[in-house]
C-alpha cells in the first residue's frame, strides 16, 4: 500500500519538476546560451568523463560556474593543457586533483557552444537541488523496505482469515449439533423416516447399476492403468530434466538490457564460446569496462520473475561491492569477493561439451538446422532468444536425446568450407550430389564423441 | 607360427608350474566365488534368504531408490574470476617450460592456473622430449597436503620474519666464533642457485658447501681427475657407440642421466636405424642384479660383485694385448664362450665407436675403465670430457670428513638442502648422533624428514613447479623453468632464503634474471636481454656452441689400481654377496612418498609397494629358501628382514636389495614401505661402495609381495617375437613371418587346406562384419626394439587419464588400475648362443623382452560382442569406446578380452578414505585432468587411445581451418617416451609415421591368429647376438628351417 503511494508521489514529483523545467526553459530561451543546444553538445562530448551531480572520470560539473568564471571555463575547454603548462593556479590544481588525467581539447566548440553547455549544466544542477529538497518530504526512504513487509503482512492477513474461518466453522458445527440434539430430544424426526424420505435419483441409480457391472469395473481399471502408466512414463522421462530452470541470480543481471536494448555482442562477455569448451562467465573486470562509466540504470523499468521491481542502479553497485570498488575515488580495495552466479546449464560430469565446436566450427550448419535469422547469434539455437530474456532460463532440455536428435537431423553444411574435411572425399561427393549428410553419419552419435 | 622356438615365461611359477598355479590360471577370479553353493542351496544358512525377507528387501530397495530419486537437483555455482588473468581462457590449457627435479627440460601443462601434467620438451638436448616416471609423478607432490605449510622455528609453526631474524642472529654468532657453517647439498647444477650459495658464503666467510649424493659418482670424478686431470663426470654418447660394454652401470634406469641415455641408446636400435643401416648397436652387460639395462642387453652375463673388478681387469688385459700396452697377470674369471676375450676382440674392432662403462663407485675400477676407453680411442667420440655432465658433483670424502668435523665440534651451523643423510648416509646413526654437536641446524626440506626432525629451523622450499628454476645439466646447456602456480603454502624458495640471510633480500626472479644477464647470455651470444629472456622462456633452453670433444690418452701406471681392485675383490668375496642399487621408480628414496611411483611395478620384478631380497632360483633352493620367505640379511653391522623373490638372471651366490625404501618420515604413502638398506653401503677408501658380504637366514615368516607379474599368463602363446640382427639383415621380416602369411592368406586360395590347418579359418570364416575404414583410423605402432621397459608411459597415462592408485592390498588382489602395463617376458638363453652359461652352470642365463600392453582397439573387438548394454562399442575411427555411464559392471568384456587390459573399478577410489593417496583429498583432486571422467565404482575402464587428445587435436585443426597433420595428436604414453618406442596416428594417412611403421616388415600383431584385428602393431625385437657355434647355417635360412620344423 505504501509502495503505491510512493509511486504516486514520485510521479507527482516528476511532473512537478517537468513543469518547473519547462517554465525555466521558456525564461532561459531569451539568453544566447541555449540549454537545449547545451544538452545535445553535453551528451555528445562530455558524458564520457563528466556528469552533473557526481564525480566520474572528471570532476562533478554541478556548480562549476560558481567555482570558475565563464571565460576561464571556455579557455579550459578549448585547451586545458596549455593552461596547466602556463601555470594557471586553478588549472594546475584541478589537473593534480584528478591524477593528472588530460582532458582532451575541444577547440571545435565555439564560445557560444561552451556557454550553452554551461547553461545546461546550471539548469541540471538546479533541477537536482529541487529534487533533493523535495525528497525528504516525499518519504522516499521507505521505498527500500517494501518487499519483505509486503509478504509478512500478506501472510499475517492469511493467518487472520484462516483463523476467522476456523472460528466461524466451529460455530456452525456447534449450532448444527445443537439443532440435531434438540430435534432428537423432541422426537420430531425418526431416523427411519429420514431414509424413506431420500428417494434416490435416476442418475445415482445408473451409477449403482454400472458399479455392479464387472465388465465396466474391469474396463475402468484398465483405463486408469493405461492413463496412469502413460502419465508416469512421461513424468519419469522428465525426472532430472531441468528445462525452464530459472534460478534467482546474485545480481539481477538482465540479458535483455545488455544484449537486447544495448546490442552488446555475446562474444564481448562470453568470449570463451568461440575458442574453448567453456563459454565462460565474464569476470568482473569485463563488466567494469562499461560499468566504470555507467553506474546507474536509466532504462526501462525492470521487474523480476515474481513481478518485483528491480533497482538497476543498486544491482550495478553489486559489481562494485564484489570488486571492492569505490566509484567516488575510482579505486579498488582489497576485500574483493567473487560473484557466485547460479549455474543454469548443468551437464553431467560424464558428458563433454565444447562450445567452440558448435559456435565456431559448425555455426553454418546449426544456423541452417535451427532456421536462425541472419541477425541472430548462433547461441539462440540452444539458449533461446536470450536477448529477450531479463533473467535467463534454460531454454532447451539438455538431455542426451535432445543432443542426439539434433545430431541426427543437422546437415554438415560447414564441411565444404572447412579444410579439415578436405581428405574426406566421400563426404564432399555426397554433398555435391545434393545428398543429405548429417552429423550422425559423420560419427556424431558415437559414444566417445562426448563421453570420455 | 612361432617365429622362434624359444619359450617365454612371465614368472617362475609359469616356468615350473605347480598344480595350484595351473588351477589358478584357469580361473577367471583369483579368489573363490561361492556360485555353486549358492545355486545348489548348500551354502551356509546365512546366504539363503527366505522368500519373505527377499520381498521385504526388494520392497525396501525399490522404496529407497524411489526416495533417493526424489532428491532436489543440486544448485551448482559458477564462480568466474574477478579479474581474469590475460593468458588464461577457461577450458584451454597453457604450457610453460620447466626443469624437472632431475634437471632436464620439461613442459608443464596447466589448466585454469593449475599444473596438471608434465610433458617432454623436445627442445631440451638432454631429454629430447622424454620424461621418466619420476618426472611425470612429481606433479602430484605439488598438491601434497601433508607438506609443511609454513616455516618451523624450534618445531613450531612460525613466520618468515621470525625465522629470518633467528637465523641471521645465529649465523652471525657462529661466523663470529670462527666455527664452520656447512651447507650440505646434493649436486646443484643451477647457475642461479650456485650464485646464491656463493653470495651466502661471501656474507658468512666461515661457510662452506659440501656436496653429498646418496648414490654417488665420486669414483668417476676422482678417476677422471687422476687419469686426465679433469674432475668431472663426462658426457657419454651412447648414440655414437656401436658396441656398449657395461659393468653394472644401469644407464637406462638409474645411472647418471637415464632419460638422455635411453634416447641415445634407442636411436641406434630403433626401426628407422634398422631399416636404414640393417644394423644396430650391440650391448653386452656384466652385472649382479637384473637391472633394467641388463634386461635390454643383447648379451648379459651374471657376475658376482667380487668378480666384477677381476673381469674388468681381464677385459683390460685382453684389450691391452691387442693394443700392445702393459698387461697384468691377475687370475681373471672366465665365463662361457670366452666372453671376455671375445668382447675385447670386438671392442678392438670397433675402436673409437665403442663405449665401456662401469657402475662402480670405486675410483680404481673407474681408472681402469678410463684406461680401456683410452686404449680404444673412445675419448672424443663416445666420451666427451670437455662438455662434461654437471649432473653429479658429490664428493664422498668430504661427507665422511664432515661427520668427523661435526663430532669434533668445529661445525657451528649446518644447513641441509635437498639431501637426507639421517636416512641415506650409510652410517646414518653416526650422522644423527653427530648432529647433536651442531648448535644451529637448518633445513629446506618440504616436511620434517628423518634428518630435519629436531632441527631448529625448517624453511620449506617451494616445489619446483612453484619456483623459478634453472639448470646446466651439461656444460653449455642452460635450462629455465618458470613457476606455473602461485606457491600453495607459505613456502619460500631456498635460494631466496639464503639471499635474505646473506642480507641481500632481492626478488628471486630479479636475481635469476641478473645471473642470466651477466653470466649466461654473454656465453650464448650478444643480444638484447629482454629478447633473449623472452625467447628463453618460450624454448626453455639455450645452448652455447660448445667445444669440440678432445681425444685423451691414458698415461698413468695401473699397477696400484690393479692391486687395489684385486684386494677389494678378495675382501668382498663371501658365501653370500649383497649388492644394493638405486631403485628405478623411487630413486634414492626422495620419491618414496609418491603413490604413483610406489604403485608403478618395478620394471623387472614387477613388485609394487615394497623392496625385497632378489636371489637366484638355484641358490635359493640350495639355501632352502622359497619365494616370499622372509630372510634376515646381516652384514656391515646391520640387518634387515625382507621377503625373497626368485629373480631369474640374478648372479649365483648373491642377493640384491633396492635402496630408497624403508623411509620413516617420508609422508603417509612412503613411510614404512619396505626396509632401508643404505647401512649396507660400505665406505671403502672414502667412497661409498654398493656391495658387501652378508649372511642370510630364514626367519620362518612369509610375506606375499604385491606383484603384477603373474597376473596375466602367456599360456604358451605366440605373443613375443624376436629375431637376430643378421637374420633381419637377410630378411627384414624375420621373426614376423606369421603376420605376413596371415596378411596374404585372404588373397590366396581359400581352399588351401594346409594353410587352414595352420592358421585356422581366419579371414575365411569371420564372426564380424568388416567395416569400411573411412576418415581417420587411429592406430599405434610399438617398437619392441626401442622400448626399454622403463615405465614412464604408465605414469604418464595414470596422470593424463585420472587412473586411481589402489595400494598394496588391492594389487595383491590383482586389482591394479593401470590402463597400460609393460609385460616382461623371460626366455632362457638358447644353447649355442652367446650368453649361454652351460647346462650345469650355476648361473641362470636369461634374456628379457619388455612389451607395453594396452587396449588393442581391435577392429573386431570381442569385448564389444559380449556387453549386454552396449557400453563398449566401436567408433567409425577405429576406437574401442567405453561409455562409463552406460556400463553396469558385468565384467563380461574383461573376461572376453584376449589381452586382459580391461580394469574394473571395485571401489570409488576418488572419494574413499580407505584409498588415502591423493584423489581423496581436496588438494590432491586439483591434479585431475578436467577433460577425463573420474570413474566411479562398478564400471569397467581401459585405454581410450587418449580420446580426449584426439578430439582436441581434431577440433584444433577444424578451428584453424586445415587438415589434421601427423603429430597433431599424441597420446600421453607416446608424448614423453624417452625412446620414442610408441608411435600413434592415423593409419589411413599413408604419410603418417604410424602407417609407415605398420607397413614395416618387422610388424606383427599380438594374437593376430584369433582374428580380432588389433589396432596396435608391434615391431619384432631384434637382438644383436650370434650363435657361438654355427649349427645350421646362418640367419634367415636358419630361421626358416626352424619355422618349418616348428609348424
């Protein structure tokens, strides 16, 4: 309940801020410095190292106009190194503070451009201040504790309702008992009368006749047995099959956001899949290639499998915790702990699977066999459309039958192009003739291909 | 079909079978199975189950299984690196160059940062890509969780700071008092370690280094100093020798540099050499115990230790007579066929292309050997004194003197590095007592061993795979080894410790780089250091050009030498003469704690997990001793009680016992295994001699040794084939005619009744369908003439394929798990050939052949036919596959295998505290190969032809978009065979080495006549020996005459 009110308050706030901004914009338009132009320029040139309201690679730009005058800033943007070398005290100080990282020169930005950017920065800074001022009043702090109390209240409610049901039922039972007792005492109903009164309906009579027929009984037993065995046969085949397994992960990582929205290639993180048996889960330093810049989530709202809302920014923080990384100082600490992901795709120890064989060598054949679109990664063949999954689940059965079925039907489309198969004349001739040569015909069903 | 009419046997039981043995051989299981009793219901009551009980158990069983199946699927974690090292890709191995403990170049395979396998480094000029058994096994020592995990100060775990402070203070005190600081080490040929020791000695001027080798070569060093003024162990070139005469030097097993010598030796005897030259080197061995080298000799003469020196004088006299040099009138023993005079004549004919070596550590014997080699002008061709070996530098006299000094109290501090004198010094008790008079005792041992037990400080050294190592095994050959893993425990490189104590606390890597930069690279040639260093790490080795080997002449008087040898021989002579020898597997005792090496059968006796008293059958009978009787061996003021084995080929009147056993503080696998016989080593004229006169007496006990020898009986079949070199020269297929006849029979008239009678209906009647051999077809060729039987392949296979160690008791039950074994066959030396000692001789002259035996991957595999669940079946690439997850353990396949190479898992060896070797603890598991399943209880297993390597090789070719090349796939046994006796590859590729070898005339297949079409071809053994008296003509003709008479 409190959660809903929070959401409502937040929407109100956002709207308020928006109205204020529009009002401000209309006033600001009169100046030469155009915050709108500034916004475009800022996003194109500055966000790689700067943000308003927090320190990234470069200094926090909020209130930068109060720290330096405009002329100084324009000069700095145009050629910061010249100022440092020239011995400008403020410039040397900033350069020193940020571990002597050189800010590139933006000589292409005109003075007006810089002013526009500064106007945008000012506007953003003011918007932040207002937000901060509004926040305590809105009681935004309560948002965090939402989930757990919800469940507890729900459970308590259930207990209360159940208790009430018990009480009511007890009452009813007591009343009925009393009724029976009083009636018996009165002698108004004799038990024989009761029986006579209950005249069996036609339906019940038919049932009774059928129930006394031995053939029907035998037939029903057979039917139950057949259905039961069929059902248990089907069930037994699925013992230990973990298709659709979707465990909760320590970090609510969304493949949809990374591979889908942001179009990051699978290989960027799972680089092993193209060269090794292991696809390999990326190490945290791979995450940090992007996340040392991207430290908050601003995309579409995320929800987990239970419909709970996910705070993307908080999830990013978990990478920092694992690496003991301080985003403010950009330093790594020493108390690092690896991230313990829950393994989704579990093959038994006695089955050897090699990603590179499938992903790199046989890519063409697998694409053809599975009818993948040209733009889709070959990974979809077994892992499903990962780019559409927020939380990854096991899309395929991963049973031996599943492997074998694919090996039986997949044609060796990649063979003519790979020189490894050069010596296998028969294979080439068959393919030339247009005959179907499957993986199985090449020995793909033999035990020692996977079991050793 | 026999190619010769020799009778081979595997054990004396088989040669002289008792009725019990015969009965046992016919049975499938060694132990009794009460099948009959159960079926007839006559078994004792407890084994008969009433119907109700049966139903109850059945119900309970089904219920329990159902409940167990309801288990929730376990949640597995996937934990990636936080920051992945750049060079690691999970799933792909990395290889690093390394230096083995014995100082030759190796490659170390690591997976995800863990060293899991040692391979040969083909760039190393010493080992030439070979690795011995101990080298392979050393990788599991790295993960030994019972090693010291931090330094010890006065017996308690301590920190390096405290240890350093204590040691520095104490050493400074000793130095100031003027007493000696003795650094007692084994032979060190590491340039960086030697530099660190020199720095240490500079910092503490009273410090001296004493080099002590438990099995010493100081006799050779002193002899060369005496003869040529060069105090070195020379480099021997067995590959230049056409005639090798060895007096007790086990150069293929233990002597100086066996991996190097095996490669050299095989290069003169392998298929290529035979094919190209139609000849091979000749090897005559005079020795007491049947050594690995003796078992490979063309002619082997058993000699008592007291006669060995006299025989050598005889050889000298004969050679000197031919050379016109001074001779001595000493009565020399003569053996049948005037072998000594004949050998001298042959040597003289092969002047400059021969080599005489002796295993003795007696300086007089070695001087005499020098004299013979000098007369034969072997210096400069087969012996190189100028590019000398650096492998052994020990000085026995210094060690003897050290004990005296310790007793005198002039030694203030003792630092022990790499040696264990309280175990291995002949007068260990004396040494241990003398230790009490040394104030400060420091050790670099990996654990509290016999010597360091009561030391003030133990500063554990890294395992060699954790440390920067370098070596100069031969003058001008430099090797480097990189650390392959971060130190597992809180250990520190011994060199670093020495440097810290010498107040020079540099990073050891920087120190090593500096040594290479300043002393080694300048010798190799000018260049930029970083380039040279990077290249070095890639190759693992650099060489200087070396100097040309000079020829030397011998100009000393031999009078005193001869009289010393004669006197020593008189002293050694006794009713029973004992020799002790370095063991091929456990070495001088430092490998005793390695379970893989303990379980590796002795290459000759096939005994595991023990040492024993080897005695000849005739002598034992005379003494009333039977096999496995425990005898008390007494001599040199010491005695041990050990069981006896009857060793064919053991010299009459002698007993031999292996060194390296009987450790008391080696670790859980090595403690109390066998008995220590170092105290039998005698110190004569300041050098350690490995023989002594003893007495033996039965104690009345009997202990069954765990032996793999008689497990697999030959049953009189034609498994081994051999020929002589002259027969081979006349007819290259001599010895393997059976195979060629069989190969032809299908093409010839099918109705040839004579052939059918002779060979059965092979290929005419066939149970199996012939399959087309498309694509790859994997096969193997094993050259019986190159294989020395050293057993390196067995350990390599064990580690590659996660083969379990089962222990002594299980080996006794014939349950060892080795996928690859080396069968050793004895044959009596035929009358009229060299080495025959005469019928009434007391010496048993035998010949030995080693045959590696592994799954033959038969094209018509009988095991496949009988598996009720198709757990073993054939692949289109010719592999006999084994699907463990399908096998449920009927063992029909093992029963139906003609080669008896299938092994059954009786237990869960990997997770069973009863098998406390290495697989059952979390540290030990780190060495397991992640690409190979660890088999569980109840399944059959066997050689897979390293299918994981085949698959990896194929995938690599596919990834690189190229056809598979010969040599892309090497099995574990092949990769590091020092003699290159095993060749594996695609037999459908006509250019592959294996298909060429399989078309070699010498090739035959074991038990070919039963029609299983094995995939492993063996190349006939060839012996370079002749008939003493020509009986029926020569070579090939003779062979055919025999073959006919036999058939």
